[in-house]
């Protein structure tokens, strides 16, 4: 095999190299350069040796030149693309980026072998991060499906979330993981919003039922007080009202409303007895009158002894609570 004639560029390559690189190459190829003080002399000796071609190629690698260095630079760019692709999926690529930066630094320092090792590590870490992210997307797709199913069972509107989930599943099947990851996030957000609306509706229903129960309890009280003033037996109704208040205080609005309605029904059964006692005592609900605040005759009189003016919204008592004298008169029948 023939030996190529060294060129001026080969000479400049060696002459500009570091002393350490020149001595390492000389020792490796058995070229004696000890005692030489000038790089041009060492370069000339190395190029005149039978191993000149190998020495030049190895020095090109160390200097970041030649085919090997070009390949390393191309691989540096390709590895960067792999890392970016994984990052676009949402993968954690911090370790891969650190290895890639170390490879670039090694290439700048003309340490090609170390650069290749770091590039290999960077590529492996990026691939592992990408695969891990794909598994996370598959798991998230399944988790969102479970979320939608559970929300639908309690009556939440999941139409929007289901549409996004179907599109995400199609993207996964087509390996469009970037789009799939974004669609999964949107589907999860839509499912949570739908469930939140259902929760808000349940809270509103709960509050309205609690308010309804409290209103029933409050509406029973005046009738019971009047019945008690006539010495009518209201023990059963009082028990039901107490039970209603107790369960409402514990947050059980359904049972509270049930007890309140039972109390209301029992209280209404007292109404006829109260009417009889009123008639016996000459207490009659007014048919009309004038508002003491605005003078309007648009008044409403309620069974519980209260009245309201429909014009100024003021409230008034049309029947005063029974005092000791009135109660004694009722007992004596006078």
C-alpha cells in the first residue's frame, strides 16, 4: 500500500497541535521526538515516518477535523433533535440536556472520544424519557376515561369531555403524542368542570332544601305558640320539630326536610282546634284594614297573627299573643 505525500495543511495541523498530543502520537507510533524543542521539527519528523497517514487522521480527530469530527457534529445536532422531540411531548429531559451539553463541551475541547460517549448517553436518556412520557400519556388516557365514567354516574354532563377523550385516543393510536397529551389535558379539565357544575348544583339543591326545611319549621312555630296558649296538646309536633332541627344541624337535609314536613302536617291538624278556640274567644281574622305606616288598604292577614302591607312591605301583628287574663277567660269559658 502506497504512502501519501504529506501536504502543507497536514504540516500546519501538526505544527499547531498541543505538545501533549504530539508526544502521545509519537509514542504510540514509535517515533522518537525527545529532545526536540520546536513543533515544526516534531511535525516534520512525524510526517516523515511510515505512520504519517495514521498520525494525521488521529490528529484530525483530536483537532475536531475530518470525517470523524464531522460525524460527531452531525450526531450532536441529531441528538439535539431527539431531545427536543421528547421535550415537546412533555417529557423530563433535564438529564439528557446535561449530557448533550457535556458532549458539546468535549467536542470544543477536541476530546472526540468523550464527546461520542456523552452523545450516546444523551441519546439514551432522551429516548428513555420519551418512552416514559408515552407510558404516562397512555395511563392518563385511561385515568381520564375512569374520571368521565364516574362523573357520568352521578349525573354530570360529560359530553364535551367525552368528545375530547375520543380525539385523544385517536391521536394516541396514530402516534400523535403531542396532540394526544394536549387533548388529554383538555378532556380532564372538561371533566372536572362538568363535575364541578354537578357539585355546585348539588350544593344549591342542598341549600334550597335546608332553607325549605327551616322555613317549614319557622312557619309552624306561631301556630304552635297559639295552640299552646290555648293549652292544646302540641307535644308530638314539638318532638318532630326538634328532630328536624337536630338532623339539619348534622347536615342531613333529606331527613331534616322529611321531619319538618311531618311536623308541618301534624301542625295543620291542630289548625281546626285553634280555629275553634279563636271562635270561642271571639278572635276573628280581619278582612280589611289600613296600614299604620303608609295608610294603604292593601293588607294581607295570616293565620299566625301576622300581616303585611303589599305596598310598603311593612309587617304587623293583627292578633296580640294571649296574656294571662285571656287564657283564664278561655279556661273558664267566659
